[in-house]
């Protein structure tokens, strides 16, 4: 891999994009970024191009601090004319899961409108105009709709209650459950909860119906041996379980990926296999039988090749690179061809434009996500024209058109067209507000860590930056750990808003991060906190040495989720920082194993179960290092602790234990509890309060 190009001027960026500047022209007066700038930027969903390649539809959320005032609608943009995007729907509730009819005249989407208790399918005539029509009235809702190749049928995902045989049964059971007097939940399989929701016993199913008002949906999996398996299920999302289902190109079958070992989640890695079921009904057929996971299924235009993203799911490994796979269709010997076997990077997303016989995709590397392609038959990976900075956050193809969302730390998301030369910006929802902000693109640098690994970092400077001045350094640690810092516009830990009071922000991709190959991401196995923490400390040393404007006597560190784990570890093992910020941070590996919604991966990372007397469970639990004052460490640094009470990924007991320990040791500490937030702080006023508390805590100890 070649190193990515680093910081460049706006002039070069504009030239690279064929004259379309990545931000509007710089106005005469700019201001330091505010929370309002961050929160009120329009939020763009993934654009879905029409099959003829002439249009793209995408969602635009117009945010507000009061959720009752927030709007989200579908917009449509011509891909053949330079006309502005226009609003297609006018519904406060918002729409999702957009899918075009094959003739590019109609759209189907999911929405919850007046009278809907759950999301339902709606269809709108884009070519002829008119209001959207509701197609389903299912008690448990509908999601993930897709038109059949002839446009006459719709495939979608919904749920049933155990033992029910049709909508009448489902409605009856739903009423019984609503009316029952007790509120207890009962579980016989793991996990009982996910992120911020207690799970229930609903079972995921695939449905097909005529694409017409009043049509009756048919459950394709009802009565099949597959659906009766105790481990059958899909991936978990906010809306419920998902089945990655698509039509075969002849419309005679539905192809989907699903798990058959969900019931083993507490003791084994879950994996998803590929199945097919006749669209007319019948038994489901398992097409793959290996220890890989398959998802993001897509057919080539001629229907002769099935593409997928896949992970090897190697036993005992904490991370597996996501690669691009293909199958000849129909599947005879269902063994995948791994097209990107020689690329040691995880593929994020891919698209199949017509007429090229090349798969266009993006992958993570050193803070960036850029476009590449590979032939259907494999071979050399080729770089495609994409912005030299930032990240591609969505990618889809329709006809010959390839569209997506591009953003960077100083360019909030906009829709772009890719291919046929330089990328072209198609929307300008955020350019004016972005141009009024005094901010600089992140500066990238690398250094060699003590273990010999090359570590990538980004430095973010505050508004009004003066290289002759000295600035405190705030080392912000990303979560994951299977993640990386991206050059992108971030809502929850916005780099520039954190830097705004006059701090330099350091973003380090410690070992365990993605974007640097499989071995790098696996390197934390058996060393979940110490090794990554050492590399964060070494990155701080390098920043102090490299940049004369960094005040080495005024250092702070903080992060969320895995970044919160590492923030707690740094507080326990060094006194070099003047202040620590820990959001959703783990305190005890054993407690986190037993109370979170994911346990098997934690055993893999620590080398075995908690009762196996493995030293890592004790030696790398921050709370167990709290009293190491005889070593000159232990909990001493002032710490701001925050948590969402609805967080089931890193449950709030971690924060409570953290605060109790700090208070027991008389360490300056403050606990923020958000009763209506989950793993993330998602509400506007809560977010503004959180940033103000972080700024106040840092100012108290750094200024």
C-alpha cells in the first residue's frame, strides 16, 4: 500500500474534483465552530440511483434540538442534468429503505405515518406524481422492501410471534400481550438485550406480496425446516432482526443470508450462510456450508454472478478482514472466489455499475476511505478517481451511474457522483454553513512504536491557530477497538468542537484498529488495554516532540466505549495527564463480560473464560490497578465519567464502579448519567450539555 496523500490546499482539492470545491468559497469572516454548527448540519442518507441511472433518491434530515421539530424527507436529484435536488416527500416522520421499481418510475420505502404503530411499506409514483400509497398494515410492521425484477411483486422482512400462522394470529397475540397484567420478561437464549433494547421472542421472516394496495403478503419461510432451527435468525438492528435478502434475476427465487447458530452466541462466533427459497413457496435450500459469514448480497446485471462481502470467522481470532467474494450462479459447487484475497484491508461497501464488469468498492486505510475497483474475474485492484482526503460513507450503482456520500472533517456530508472522471458534488446542503467555520483539515503523521509497528495519527488544530503559541493537547481515543479514526465530519465526538476552546486534538490508531491489515487489528488479542494504551502514550510523546506548538506540560486524554476503556486504563497506569474523560468506559473485564450484550468475543480477546484463572482478566482491568500508588500510578488524575443509563453494550455499572472507586480514593471526579441515552448521546440538548461539561472539565485542569 502506498501512503495516502496528506494535507493539501483547497485549490488542489477543487482542481481534483473538476472545479467543484469541497466547501463553499471562504467568506470574509469566519467563526470558531459551535455546537449549533455541528448539530444543525443536514444529515444525508445513502443515495439510491434508479436502474436507468438517471436519478438518485436520498434522505435528508433537518435536525433540531427539540426532536418534535426535526424533519426527515426524501429528496431526488437528476444524474443527467445540473438541476438542484428537490424534495420528494413532505412527512415529518421520515422514510427509509428506499428501493426503485425496475422501470425507474416508482419507489417503495418504509415509513411510520399517521396511524402506523410500526413502520409500513409505502409506494410513490415518481414519474406520474401524487401522494404515497400505503401497501401494508401489518401488526409488526415491514422493512427492507425490494421490487421483483418484473416490478410486479415486493419482497420484504417482517416478524411473527412463535406459533402464529398468519396476520390474524399475530394481531390476536399482540393484543393479548398488550393487555396482560404482568411485566416480566423470560429468556432461554443469549443475549437478552442489545444496545438499548431488551429483546423479545419475535421471529424474523421473509414475505412476498403483489406490488398493489390491498395485496396479501405470503410468509416464504413458514413451515420450513430452516425456520424451525433453534439457531435460525438474522442480524440485529434497531428495527429488529435483518435478513439480507434479494431476488434472483429471473424472479423465481429469493436469495438471502441468515444465521443458523444464533442460539450459540454465548459460546461461539456467529456466522451467516447463504440460502435460497422459491418465490412461489417451498423449502429453503442452504447454498453455502462453511465457517464464513456472508452479507451485502448483490447479483450482476446478467444474473450469472452473485457477489458478497465475507469474513473467514477463523476460530480463536478476535478480528477477520472483510473481503469481496463471488459465486457463479446458479450455485453448483458453492465455494466462493475471494476476489480481494491479496488485499489486506476490509472492504466497506461495493457497487456494480452496468457495462464495466468491474466491482467498485471502498476500503479503510489510514484515516481515509477511497474508491478502487476489481474485475469480475479478480486480478489487480485498481484505484479509481475519488477525493484525495476524507471518506466515502455510502456507495450504490444504478445503470452506469455510481453515487455515494463523501465527507471530510471540514466538509460535512454531500451526495457525489463517481466514475467518468473526477468525482462531482451533486448537493450543497451543508456547504454554506461549513464555509463560515474557521477550521483546518487534519494533519496526518506516522511514527514507529516501541514494538516496531508504524502508527498512524491525525492532528486537529483549533480555530485561530497560531503556530507560535503553545496549546494543550487532548488525546482522543476511538472506540471499537475494531475501528479507525477517519477524516470525516463527526457528530458525537467532533474533532473541531473538542479543539474549539484552544486545544490540539490528537487522534491515534493504536494496534487493534482497522485500516492497517488483519495482523494489526488482531494484535490486541491477549493484550486488550496495555498495548494500545502504551501506543497512545507514545503517540503523545511523538506529538510533543514533533510539534513545537504542543505544550507537553498540559496533556489530557479521553474517549468513549473502547476509548473509554483505554481512558480508564491510562488513569490507572500513568499520572502524566492533567485530566481524563471517560464515556461508556469499562472498569472491570469480568463485570463487563457478565453484563454486556456480547461475551464470546471478550473471551477470545482475553484468552479464555473468566473462570480459567487467566491473568489478563485481573491484570488488565482498570479497577484492579486503582490502588497502585506504591508504584507511582493508580487512580490520581481528575476524571469526568459519563454514561447512558440505557447502554447495554457497556452497562452503566461500569461508570458506577468507576465513580465509587474515585470517591473511595478521594480523586477529583464527576459522574454524568443520561437516563434517556444509550451507548451514544443522541439527543441535541444532551449532546450540547455533554460538550459543555467536557470543555469545562478540560479548562479546569489545563488552563
